[in-house]
C-alpha cells in the first residue's frame, strides 16, 4: 500500500471506529434501556423503531444523492459528525423525558434524531469510504472491519455500565464523537477529489434524472427484492437483547452477558470483514448475496427453534459470518452493474432505504408478535419470510457470468474488494 493510501486507510478506518463506537454506546442496548429504565412494552419499542425507520427512509435517498453530488467533499460528513456529538445531551435531556411524557411525541423526536444521525448517516459514511477505497487503492472490507471493532469495544463497556448508570454510556458516546470530528478534519479533500475525477468525471454533472433512471433497470428491482428479504435482520436485532436477557436469572446478569455476546459477535464480524473480500471475489456478487441470505434465514429460524442461552448465542453469532459477506457483496454488485457516480444513491436507496421501508412496517408487527405469541414463534415466522424472498431473488439476480454491462461504451469490469 502506498504512503498516501495508508494515510487514507488509517484516517477512514478511524472514522468507522469512532462512528460505530458512538452508535453502540448510545444505541446497542436501547431496547433494554427502553424496557428496564423507562418501563416501555414491546409494542412501544416497536413504535419507536418504526419512527426511526420512517425518518431514515425519507432521508436516505436525499443523503445518497447529496453525497453523489458532493463526490468526495466532506460537507455531509461534517453534519453527521456534529449530530453524533449531540448524542449524549439528546438521549439524557430530551429523549428520555419526552418518552416518559408521551410515547408518540418521544418516538417522533427520536425518529428524527436517530434516523438522521445513525441509520442514514452510516450509509453516507460507508458509501463515501467505499468510493475512496477504490480510488486510493485499499480494500474497503479492511477499513469497515474497524467499524465492527468500534461497535464491539463500546458494547463490551455498555453491558456493564448500563447496570451502574445508563447515562454514562450516552456521555461516552459524545466523547467518542469528538475524536470522529478531529479525524475528519485531517482528511485532505482536494487530493482525493482530483483522483476521483480521473475515474468518475465531474460528479457535479449528475442530475436527478440520472438517479431516477435507476428505476428503469431490471437489476435494480432484483436487488430491491433481495433487500426486502434481508431487511428482516434489522427487525430481528431490534429487540433481541430483551429476549436474550430473559434467559438469565436476573436482568442485570442478562444485560451484562448480552454486552459480552454482542462484543464477541462484532469482534468475529471484524475478522469476517477482513476475510469476506476473498470469498466474494471468488464466488461472485450474486452467489455471495444469496449465501448471506441463506445464513440469515438459518439464524432467524434457529433463534426460534433452539432453547437456552448457549444455543441462542450460537444462532446470534452467525451474524458475524453473514454481515461481512452481505456488505462486501452489496458494494461489489453495485459497482459491477451500475454507474459508479451513483454508488452512494444506489447503496442508500437500493439497500438502506428499502430495508428501512420494510422495518417501518414490520417493527410494530414484530413487537405485537413478541407480546402476544412470544419471541420464538415470531422468529420462526420472520425466518420463513426471509427464506421465501431469497428463493425469488435467486431467479432474478444476474450472476457474474451472465453480466456484460456497458456504461458509456466501456465494459464495467469487476473490481476487487
């Protein structure tokens, strides 16, 4: 790796680490916080997650197109960084009191802040770093690995700290955001933007019509079908911490053990991020997407079929195999089938946006299912739905051997991740 590439790699890896550290500190145990500290029901929590999803799905297409128009400029990332900085004050002084006063008003406020900061912000950050990685010449998966490590490090602390005082986690989140902003300030925009124009041309020439043209492409809709299926993992994860903590004699022990489990999962996920590019490049984007979907189906159904904390933990840990393959394959699929200039729009709309649309409808239904028929039976239903969509996607997505996409008269060759 060249010196300039190494510099970008370390700075951007740092952005991933501290974004995820902030996100995990304030949000990884949110379901436990809502239930045990604020006394909310599963249905209430489902409404809160639905509000977050609705805001995120409104902002993700906007974030995607803005980032594509900005190219490699950092304007949007600065906005996200300052929103991260406000996470501690927001959760302590705004979110908690409002939820206690009125669940609908609190859900609306939380939806705006959390949706704009984390659930939309991560898509903008990931697409930005993925684009720089291709230009600067380092593997995106190696940088994204540090995001997983950041989440794991924060969750390991959060599981213990929440039993002492949940507000400490929110203070730590804001402190982490300070480091994020400092690292962002060290990234040299002018140089990478010049490098980017050599590959993509001037992104400022992008028009809304270019983005809307994606709706005419069959592979865009094939990708949407696939994402509808895998969107179930968002809903599954939302209240899993509550299900897991109930497997133990006391809530405090359950909270602490979930913190350790989540940290172990994400540490394993970090290793998967380093290894997944080799697998994805070997078997291709389509097969990798379907493999991740198959593992996801097994994980969700298995969580409902097995009993006891050990076997349930084993099912949860499959996420560490599934997610790295999914993220690397999504970017490879996008880069080999669509216009490079629209990579952020495609990622935030074709993947993040569609997943949030589904989550906004499914989160309250899942919450109702948890309250009425229990977690296990609800997971079985969710897993079966995921499996059906994976079968449909298997027929619609084009494999690499079928693909010969020409953009501007030049064959868009596969890229290495």
